[in-house]
């Protein structure tokens, strides 16, 4: 579902894009939001030497970051509420070798207080995707007044 097919989603998507632009770590890693719709988020990162571990695979921390961010963003798309990761279980299925990592997150159960979100991570090599990780996350949904209290003066 695209924002133009769901006019109520357009302001939510705009707010999410603005928030992502303020995430220093997202910029540091070089991750990019590639797809966003209600209940779904896809984030991708290109291979760079700084993101690899000693054997030349994407570091597990990069995979964990993608899961953390994509699941939280996917949860935020459901109702437009601010969200924070409460917990996630990550299974690394195989070494992430390739030119790019892609994380696709989808809301399983939207909730007013907690959303359950699943994510799968794929490594792309020569245009072929290989499933390298899967995760299930509990995302805390914040009220706007709680989120406002947690913002730093610079935000």
C-alpha cells in the first residue's frame, strides 16, 4: 500500500522520514529506508569495509541494528504512534556475505501499547537474495505526550 492509496498514511510517512533523517547512527552505518507502507518497513545497507567483521562477513551488529530499526519503524506506521524497541529475538541463520543487506519488517499484531513485529534479513550477492537472519520483536508504543517528554532540547 502506497501513501497515495492511503491518504491518512501520508502524514505518518512524512513524520517517519523526518525522524529517520535525524538518526545519526542510521547515517553512520549508511542505511537507507527503501520501502515504507502501513505495517511494513524495508531498510538496506551497502557493503563497506567498516561494516564487516574479520572474516569479511557483515558484522552481526549491523544485522541487529537493521532489525532493531526496521521493526520499530514498521510498528510506528500502524497508528502513527512513536515507538521504541522493548525486546527482540534474533536468529542468525548464515553468514551475511554479499554486496548488500536488506531487512524487511512487518507488523504481526499492532497494539496500542505493544506491537509484535517480525523481520527477515537477506544478503544480496549477484542479484540473488539469501536469507541470513530472522527476528521477532516486541515494540513499545508510546503516547505522544510520553514521546514529547523524552525529546532532547535539540530534537
